[in-house]
C-alpha cells in the first residue's frame, strides 16, 4: 500500500510536467518559427525571381539552418521542461533561447516578405532596394574592404571616445567637487557643450594637421559633454553625511574624492558614458564622410557615389551591430562594477 502511495504521486508529477511542456507557448512559437523558415526556404526554392540574383542558394541554406535552429530550440525546451529541475542552470540557458523564438519567427516573416517584394515581385524600385541575396553578395565579395572600414572606424572611435570620456570625467569631477573650478568651467560648459560637435568641422579641419586628428577631436568633443554633465551631477548629489563620516575617521581630500565621491557618482557616470558613446558614433560617421580616407562613413559615401545601395545597406547593418555591441560591452562593465544595481538599467 505504501509503495502505491509513493508511485502514483511521482507518476502524476511526471504527467503534469509533460502536459505543461506540451502546452508551453514558447514551444509552440519555436515550432511556428521553424515552419516560417521552412516556408521561406520553399519560396526561395520554388518561386523564381524576376532576375538572376547571385547567392540565392546560400540564402536557401541560411533559411534551412535557421529552421533547424528553431526546431532544435523547441526540442531542447521540451526535453528540459519534462526532465530538468526548474532552478537548474541548463534549464535557464534553454529558457533564454526559448525567449528568442518570437524574434526568430518575426525574422522569418520579415525576411521572406523582403525577398518577395524585391526579388520575386520587384514592387520596390531598383537599384534603391535590393533583395537579401544582394546583401549576402556584399558580405561575400566585398568583405575585405568592409572589414578594413570597420577596423579603421573602430580605431578612430576608440581614440576619440576614450579621450573625450576621460576629459569629461575629469571636468565633471572638478566642477562637482570644487566651487572655484565650477565658477570658471561651468559657464564654458554651458556655452560650448550644447553645440553639435559637427558644427566645429571647419575649425577642426583647419587647426588640426590631419583629418584623423580632426576627427578624433570632434568625437572626443561629442563624448565629453554628456560625460562631464552626468559626472558633475553625480558628484554634486553625493550626500554630505558620507563626507562627514569619512572626515571623522581622518580621511584626506584625495580619499574623499577617490573613495567616496567617485564611487557614489558611478551610476550617473555610466549614464553619461552611454550617451557619449551614441553621440560619438554619430559624429564618427559624419567625420569619416568629410575627410577620412577609410572607415564606415567613407564606405557609405563611396557606395552612394557608385549607386551601390546593397553595399550601403550592408554597411548600415554592420554599423548597427557595431554600435549595439559596444553599448552591450559597456553594460557588461557597468554590471561588473555596480553589482548592486545590476538589472535596474538594461540594454
């Protein structure tokens, strides 16, 4: 009798877990995503395009790979939900993949619609709109030039952003800590800071010896203003009680700045760094269009000059991924340094 009492609850729990797994909406979405990618692959294979676009076969293979990925996520989610404890690390990883399945479904629909209106039906005029195959052709045939442009842009952005962030940080701490420094720098910051960095293009290219140094100055100028303002705000808003306690324990002014004011102001500093990175990226593209002989801005201008709009779209996608990746990396640094605020601000 006791054996039956122990066996039936276990069987009921297993049946409940299997029933829950079968009715999990995320598993259904993963199946729909797999069907969406298979449907898109069928359109690519059996609906002929009005023109002979290269890399159509590669596009078909890519869709099939995404279909396998979507189906694999669904199978993994079903197996984990039926056999793995809810708090296990493996289940959490699979759940993270399951959370991405709605995007896989949306991408399958969007990519197929894009292909149909450009390659199959040609409702959008050429050469201004290109099908997905054209972007694959750019990444395959023009990869060395595009990769070189990404490298040049990254180096230029790194120089300008680091210089601007350091300068803005020092200015912000100085204004927030010292009233004498704030008396002289605050009016200058209010006067010069709101001006767009691109407005200084003529003077920058006149005073600096090369287009690279002028571009570094403009990017640094764009990054420095938000970092300075948010750092100043963070330092100025630190509670005076922290300073009083530290002074009671014999802290010197250098200790108050480095160990009290700056750590307390770090949340505001990182907000300024995020804003400065976005502003720097915008100025980077404009500066490269004006005088730099390489980079993503130069690549965009070159593509527009030759009416190579597929190259332009490919570069825009790379730019978006590059900027998003850098902001994500900065968020990782923020979460590592500000562990008590992890999850409050997400990207």
